[in-house]
C-alpha cells in the first residue's frame, strides 16, 4: 500500500471516530474535486456549494458504512450525485417530457471537438435546462443506464432517452454555432 493510500485510510479511520481535525483534512482533500461534480448538477456556484455542504454532511454521518473495499473517492462522488438528485426532486425542477420514439442522434462534431476546450464544453453542458443537464450528466458522464436514470429521477425510460436525445441536439447546435463563430473570427483576422 502506498503512503498516500495508507494516509487516506488512516484519515478515514479517524473520521469514523468523529475527529473534527480529520474531517477538516478530508474535506480539504476532496472538496475541490467534489465541487466540480456538484457544479455539473447545479444551476450555479451557490447551489453547487449547497450540494457540496449537504454531501459532506452525509459523508461524515455515513462514513462508518465505508468498508474500504472500493474507491473512497468514488463513494464520496456517489453521495454528491445523490445529494444533487435529492435537491432536484425536492425542488421539483425535473418535469416529465412526453415520451417520444427513441432515435439515435449522435453528436457529429468530430472536427469541432478539436476546436473547443473541455472548459467550453462543460459550460455548454451547464447551460442546458435542469432536466436535460441531469439526464446528460448521469448518462454520458456517470455512465448510468436509462433504466437507472428513470428510477433515480422518477421518470420513464422513454423520457430519459428523450431528454438525452434533446440535450445532444441542443449541444450539437451550440457546438456548431461556436465552431462557425470561430471560423468567422479566423476569416476576419486573415482578411
């Protein structure tokens, strides 16, 4: 076991004993990465901070359940995603969009993807409506199936597929618009 993993294991054991200093160190160690996760599921920084705080409260109250068999970071991440889902359910931000036929609408942006940064892409995803962003993140980033997403959000599989498809269409349009604006900027500079 590497020193870093042993250090983390020791820190977790101390947190299981409710030691505030250990909890603070654990928070400092993971809060940056987990804030990024929370930001993917929130409408703004303030909401992401709220989700992060709620998530760490759950981490510390449930840390005794962590059994050291899997990744601790993955365990914490799952808690953060679940906190975001709970928040959406409570606020009734998700609404059911009528089921439509599932159709495969792949993002045809291979050339464009090399032209935009991951930061820009995350911003475009963040600009999606709450229901589209939630389904897109759960499917494309977290790797959940439509059945799992439907169960988590209380929507049908068809609605999950529909929301993902619509999110992809919106993202494709935004990426293509950004790409065409960039091409225009290049033409203006060259002329």
